């Protein structure tokens, strides 16, 4: 059960990451928010790699 939930969350994170990569902003304020969100996603994805 937990493994299935983990797989679902992992796929959601990968999808969010791909969307962020496609829609990368060019102004400074938006870029800061983008970088923060991308950092959070990558950090959580890194946890899945360690499992």
C-alpha cells in the first residue's frame, strides 16, 4: 500500500518537474519562485532515489 502511494507521488513530482522545465520564466522575481519550487521538487525526488 505504501509503495503504491510512493509511486503515485513520484510520478506527480516528475510531471511537475517537466512542467516547470517547459515553462521556465525569464524575469527575476518569477525565476526566484521557479528556482525555489524546482529545488523542493528535486529534493523530494532525491529522497525516492535513496529508498
